[in-house]
């Protein structure tokens, strides 16, 4: 993850920062009565202590899901006049403001989204991608990347990471962005960007193996037995 991390100080579920660093303010999302509804709320957030201060690890957790899903700007009912623009990467990139429906929703039924305000593509990303990275299978990753970049830009944390925890056997998920130009999301997603936030992953198998190796007093024996019997994590 990062050699600068010294300790995990807190773990929170369906994470949301307080305004003005919440997804409604940063990303232009509508929000809802509950966290995770109509907004980018990472499944898990690890608050960590680093060598220089504090850090935040925003984590999407995946078990059997096959992808990070398609962009809501391409969904039925949002009045997108031309969804083919999402697939025409060169022309889309040349005029995002005009061609990305996320930036023009106020002409239709919803508030404009601000994801692209925080996304900084690398030169590699510009060359490697064949369509918008959010279009067909990377929407959750794209939104979390934007959220991480927005929080990182605030300077509140020394370290901000957009992270995915996943099952190493889930090859559909691993290769879900292949048609977008990223053969393996775990090794290829982070290279698409040049922002302040980092991207990292860990597998469920790695997590369980770490706990097993460090549980010298057997405090987690029951949990480890359950993870082995339920999911086959040894």
C-alpha cells in the first residue's frame, strides 16, 4: 500500500467526509437519506497514521461482482442524446465539456457531475484508453478516483489512496476493463492518472493470510476458520 503507513487508527463503513469534502459538494452528486444511496461512498475507509501525519484509504470491496459497472450518464431515462460519444475516446477527450453528458445533465433531468474536475490523466492514460474509462465497466473506480483526488487536493491528509479489495479468483472483475484499454485493473488503473491520490489494491486472500500470520495469540481463530470454510481463504 505505502511504506509511510505506521498504523491503522480507525475503520469506517460507507465512508463520507463532512462538508465541504462530501460527495455532494465535491462531486455534485444528489446524495440521499442514507450513505451509499446516489453518491460515491467507499465501502470501507481506513484512517491511518503516516510518517508525516495522517492518511485515508478509500476502499471498494468486491467479491463476485463482474465489473465496476457502467456510467449512469449512459443509463436509460437520463436523456443522453448520443451515447456513442463515450466510445469515441479521441474526440471525447478533445472536448469533454461538450461531449460528456455528466457535464451537461443540467440540460436534462439532473445536476452536472464534477468528476472530471479532479481527474488528471497521464500521458499513458491518454494513449492507452480506447473509450471513456467510466463508460462501460469502470464507473465506480472512476468516481472513487475523483473523490480521492478531491480530498487529496484539500491537503487534509498526507496520504490519500483509492483502493480495491477483491477476490483473486474473480477473473471477470480483473479483466473487466480490457475493452477500455486496461487488461488488468489491479495493475493498470493507477497508471492512467497523474493526480495526487494513489491507487492500490489487495486481495481478500492477502488480507486473510496476513491476519493468520500475525495472529500469534489466536484471537482471530474463529474468524479465520469461518473465512476458510465460507470462502476458501486459507
